C-alpha cells in the first residue's frame, strides 16, 4: 500500500511541476490537432484564458509557440485562428508527408520488436472499433496514436518532430471531413503497414505508408472549400 501511495504521489508531484505555459500549450495543441478548434474559427486570447482557467501569460506563450508551429495565425485585435487549408497547401503537405513519414516507417521497420508490433495492433483494433461506431474523436485519437507510436520506434527525433508539425497543419481539416462524411470514408490502411512490420520489410512498409498518406490527404482535399 505504501508503494502504491508513493507512486501516486510521485505522479501528482510530476504533474504539479509541469510549467503552466507547457500545460496550456499541450491543451491547445490537442484542441487544434483533433479539430476542436475548427479551421478559420477565430478565438480571442481573453476567451482562451477564461476557457482554460489560467493566466494571460501562459496563454500568450502557448499561442506564440503554436504560431511558430504553423498551427495558428494571428488575426489582429488579440485574435488568433486555425489557418484554412488551400489546395496548394495540401499538395505541399502530401509531398512532405510522403518524404518524411515513409522514411520514418522504413527506419522503424528495422527496429521494432514483437512487443512494439503487438502494441500497434492493439491501437489499430481500437481504431477499427472507432470506425465501426462512427466515433470521430476516437478515430482521430487512435489514428494519431498509431502513427506517433510507430514513428517513435524510428529513433529519428528530427524527422519525428517535423512529421508531428505537419499533423498540426492538416489535423483540423481531417476532423471537418470526418464530421461531414463519417469515419467510414477513411478505410484503415494500417493492416498493410502491420504486415510489412511483421515481415521486417522496410520498402513494403514505406509503400503502405505512402498509400495511407495519399488516401487520407485525398479525403482532406475533398472537404476543402473549392474557393481555397
């Protein structure tokens, strides 16, 4: 009992030591990534401060970082918004994702353990359940978890960081498309990736990832405003 209490206390102490600006950044980042803040939706710094129940300074710092990440744009009059994707943006994102994420999966394929693959299979099962249930937030969360868990096995922190920033660019639009067409519009291509991982075949895995990226971004393109 003492050991359990000590572990819980250590977890609480660790959470308490997280700087306020970092906690706010992670909260806003998740809201953007999973589409809780919609593309084009303007919010005020004061409104975010009230909604998050924190001071103005950590909100400003979090916003500064998210603008640097390309996840927010400054609108003036203390307003920021999630940028709207243009067709030209999608083309660039597809190129960047294919280049970076396919290389990450190549690297990961040579390093994953059987336990790593089992964990990815568990995430993919949860993803399938979210698709079947029409659970948009669950689909977005599990899809992101699958990719980030896979890329973390590549031991390539610079490429992983670049990939993560790209997800901030298209994540909000992905939520819009799922909300409009449903989760069934995004068939799960992860089975091919998992099979390549089991075979320890980097090129097969990279090709499966390229198809996954292209399919997802094609769906995002369908959901764009034709005037963009």
